[in-house]
């Protein structure tokens, strides 16, 4: 079974496209959702966070002290890198456990991650898909979806590689714009991945 990574800038539509793959029976691992979940369930990760950012990183009831962590890592790249160095391997462990339990007859699984290239986890996938969308459309979609300002979206975008950088690392491209059908593009890739495992 192949492991396919899928990524794209904020608001590019990667989650929407993963939902189309799911309708074809392809299981999707949503790395960003899992990252939030394991902050309070992966004991190795939790210990690493306490050792790095202090025991006050968790409340007595085991909940994550988001405010404490955010205060440390917000606008401090060194601290953010330390957090990422703890979280990314933990997400990788969770993905491997999840993937190993999937039925073996499936042609491939998808790993959706906003920072697939930035984190280096694309190297652990057999192939990687980049989802792109016009800049103005991404901003319009995210401001509407999250009820946030354009400045907030631009601030989030500045923490990600540009599409130009990501294109160099991607094997496949899905263009999510108003002129192209995402369903047809997904069906085309689905067929290519099925063909790939036959050889
Ligand atoms: P993030 O990185 O912020 O999680 P994302 O890349 O996963 O974003 P989505 O959440 O899939 O992006 O899409 C952003 C918004 O745009 C959503 O509200 C989604 O419904 C909408 N959207 C995405 N693609 C399309 C499309 N082709 N047609 C209509 N709406 C779309």
C-alpha cells in the first residue's frame, strides 16, 4: 500500500479535496487534527513538552495550557522550532500506528498535513500532492470560514513555504480554482496510484 502525502497553503482546499478521496474509500490521516489530540495523550510528547517548557505547560487535570505554550512560541522562532521538533516525530509515530492498522487490500492512504514539506515528513511518503489555489481566493475562503481578518490570514501564510518552493518538492499538483474540476483531478490521480501498485 502506498503512502501519499497531501498538502497546500492555508485555505488552498486540501481538506475539501481529501473528502473527495474519502468518498472513493481512501482513508485520510489528518495530521493537524491528530497533532492537537496527541498533545494530551502521547506520554513521550507530554514529557518532552514539560521538560522543555515547564510543568506549567499542563494543568493538574491533564489539559494543555495553550496560553502558556502560545506565549512562549508566538513570535519566537527558536522556541517554535523546539515545539515542532517534539510534535512532528510524535505525529509521525501516530501515523505509522494508524497506517499499520489499515486493511492491506487498499491501494494507498493519504496523509494530510499543512506543513508536510516544512516538517520534512514528505520524505516518509511515497508520493506527495500539492494543492494550489489563487492567493485572493485563499484569503477570501479563510476570512469567511474562520471569521478572521485578512492580516491574520497573511500572518499564518508567512509561516508556510510559498507554493513556488513547495512545487519543487511535489510529485503531483491539484489546482483548486474556479476553472478546474477537483473531482476530475482526484479521479485522475486515484487511477494513477492504482496503476502504480500494479507494477
Ligand atoms: P487550512 O490549511 O486552513 O486547514 P485547507 O487547505 O484545508 O485549509 P479547506 O478547509 O478545505 O482548506 O478550504 C477552505 C474553505 O474553502 C472551506 O470553507 C471550503 O469549504 C472552501 N473551499 C475549498 N475548496 C473549494 C471549492 N473548490 N469550492 C468551494 N469552496 C471551496
